[in-house]
């Protein structure tokens, strides 16, 4: 119960937060000297990693003007090579995909194979993507939104040798591009690229660099240039390690290169969950003089293992000590964001889809090439039909959160097949399913099985609720009143580190059909009418997570207040959400402000009163026309700290109980 005596177990220390702020402040953004100033409580000036939650391995980063683009390895998820866009390096959205499966006869269609690398770059007046799949290939476009050309193979030669994988592109000050070549553990080379995108000039052999395996695999090398120095950044291997070398010329002479050692500064945060980030992108410089990079890491702290989600991508400032670059130390708490403005892009989350357009959203992917042709948006307006020719087909997104309620509606009358919600690991050997089959609702995670009879026909709603490593299944006949499908199932086997590094990818969630066609009306995630735990926030400032009785809750630790943000909350259709309820305990009366989309420029939609002796507060929404997904901000009142303890938030369809 929320009113039991307090037992504080603080996971995000204010000291850690201050360390992160001090380390990543940089010259471009100048907050007041005091870390707990109102500057940070009245606007979103900080972020918490990862900025690309979920499976985003082998990141590359491109800056063109005031725009940033990201791509990386997509492996067997297709359409291959999603392109992400951002204005502020913190908020990202998918804007295109480079390779449709019908154009990829050279791509092996199995977990762990597919398309690796995805090095996005710009030179000679065009955007280029270089990738590996049984050799090096490139596609090009006039704009990152596409269309992208059919892939062209990069020709190798005896002097250069095999071109390997996880290569990148470096463009020198004079506009001349070079391929940074990586093959196996001991081959590290450079070679210029011509106007046609093919290798030209002579190879610059750097094989001496990892001749004694000093850097494990020395993989994913990237380069940048500053003050006349060329910087070469090799990663260790998939488990971590990031290093840096420098030279004043692009030369094969090992005596001209200086080994600078580790790139990242040690973390001062004992609770940091993203240890040993690596495989960084080439650092980029902003107009204010600061430098930034993104890098990958598995998530784990002690026995709380989320490695199954894959390699998640975080944003780090590059700190210069003279001409020596350092990656800011990884921390779990807030760090000051770049001095850039967002363009109203929401935080990266699983997307809701009502399938009411003529084309499928770029956020979806398939697990096989055939599956990419086994759907229809035209067969039934406002629905999607999945039609496996045999076995099972899937329509999925990369899982981004530890807390959510995902639900869908399918037509039970029209289906002779099985269909529902699917959550799978990268190997596709561990999976959870909540589905309808003739006369039954089935909830399964590997051999664990729950089922209930269902003979009502018509439409059936299915909801999969994740509360960290616990999954619960529900069904409904109206989408409002839910019946539990047995006891929850443990997802630890799905979430922990997987054999063979999970085939290099992370968990995915979405829809599936098997043994015939299934029609789905929508896919919603995160359902705002289900409880949204405060500890599931994607960003926060001035707050920390504490244990109060049997519950984990969030409270503020400053007299200036504090805030938290839950990303991607689905408000349903226009006018459906009428009120909001916050489950919270209080030692003193106060009002929690509720805003959407931004803390400073977003709409305040409610002020929720909380009082001692009450377990919740509720208020009518001021904006009755809200619909779709929004980032939801909850702001603590100023004046005192640790007087209000928030457990969860949920939307209501009526202002009454």
C-alpha cells in the first residue's frame, strides 16, 4: 500500500545527476551555476539515455546543415536499412527505408544474416548508404526520404582485398570521401571513393593497428577530423570497448599514428545500466562548437538483465582536452542536451497504427522476405490483413519500453486461423503470444500456457501488458472491460542475454497470423487507459525512484519541484479521454500539472489535486479533442520535496468512477 512507512531505496542519486550535468554541459548551453535552478524545472533541457531505445545496433550518424540522420545494421528485419531523422539528436523518427526485400536477392533471409552496417553519408552532392551483405554495396538518393537507387556492388581488387563488413565513410575537409574498411580482426584499411561511388586511388594499409588484437576485433571503425588531426575510432567487440588513435596525415606509417587509449571516461554512476558503450558514430560538430556522437550498449545492472532488447543507442558529448577527445562518461541520470531545438518529433516509442492509409508505416518490419508480401491494406478499409501462405507471418516493431499495454482488435467471425499479439527475441526461439483461435483465447510464452474458452464470435480485443519482466494477457468484447487470461508469465527468458548474441538483434512486438488470413483493425501501444507506472518514464528531472511500502514510486527531491515524462501515451480517438487519474500518496496537499508534448511549449491538459489520506487524485481534461499518441509530462509543485509519491497514471473515459 502507498501509505505504509517509507523505505527509501534511491536509484537515481542527485549527485550522479549533477555529475552528468557537469560532464556534459559544454560551452553552447549555459544553464545557471546551480544545478537545481528553475531553468531545468520549467523546460526540457536534459535527456536520459538511450535516445534510441530498443534494438538499434551499429549506429552511424550524418549531419547535413541543421538535420541529422541515423542508420545502422538492420540484419534480417526488412524492409532493410531504416533511415531516422532528428533536429536535436534526442528525438528521432523513421522517414524511409532503403531496401525493399524484392530488390535484395543477395541478402540471406535468416536471423543473424541480412544487411549489416548501414553507413549513411553525403558526398559529391548525393546521399549514399554503404552496407554489407556478401560484399559491400551502395545505394544513393537525392534526399534521405528517397527514393533510393537499386543497390550497386562495390568492386574489390587484389590490392585492397576483401571489403568485409561494418565499414564506414569518412569525408575529408576537401570533400574527398574514403571508405574505412574492416574485414575480420586484423584488416583495417582506408581507400578513396570516386564520383561513381567505387574505390579509387591506392589503399592505405593500417593492418598494423590490430596485429596483436590490441582492440579485440577493432570493429566498426569511424573517423573525424579536427585541428589538423585525423581521429580513428575502433570498437572492441559486441561486448564493449571503444578506442581512439590520431595522426596528422592519412598514412599507412604506424609511427605517424598515436594510440590515445580508451575513448569513454569511466562512469561515476554505480547504477548505470548501459556499461561499456561502443561502436560509436563519427563525432559531429555543432554550430556552438560542441561535438557529439551516438553509441550502442546492452542494458544490464546486476541481475536485472535487459540484454534481450538488443544494442540500444545513446547520445554522448565528446569532450576535448586539448586535441584529445573523450566520450562523456555514461550515467543513468539526466544530462544536458545539445543546444538544438526539436521540431515537435515525439520521443522514440512503439507506434500506434490504425491502418487507415494506403501504405504501411515505415516503423514496421517483417521477419522474412515472404512476409513482406503477405499483407493487404486494401482488402478491407481501415484494417490490415495478414495472409501467411503457410506457417506464421509477423508484422512487428522494435520493442522500446519496460512498461506498456499493447492491444488490438481482430475479427473473430471471419477467421479460421490464429491471430493476435506477438513478442519475440532476435533468434525467434523465445516468444510470447496472446491470440484468438477458434473457440479459445491462448496466452503462451514458450512451454508456459494459459487459455480460456471464447465462443462469442464478432470482434475480440486482446491486450498484452508488460510490467518489466512480467507479462499479463487479457481479452475483451468491447475494448473497455477486460478479462485476465490466467496468471502472469515471466519474460526473464526473453529479456536476458540470449545465445549467439540474440542473432545480433533485439526483441520485437506486433501482430501475427498463422494457418490462414487474419484481419486486424489497429495496433495500440501504449494504452493510456491502462495504468502507466511512473517508474516507466523515458525522461525526468529533479525526481528519483524510491521504494515506499511494497511499491516503487517517483518523488521529487528539490524545492523547485521536478517532472517526469512517459513517452508515446495513446489517448484513443478524439474525445474518448475525458479525465485523468493519478495514483499517488501525499504528506501535504498539492497539485500535479499534466502536460502533453512538451514541458514549456506543450498544452497543460489538467491539474490533478492530491491530498493526504487519499490514494489517488483525478481531474477532467481541459482538452477534450486529444487523440493519438502524446508524450505525457507530470510536473511536481514547487515549494517542498518528497511530499508527493506517484505510482501510476491512467486516462478515464468519464470524469466519474
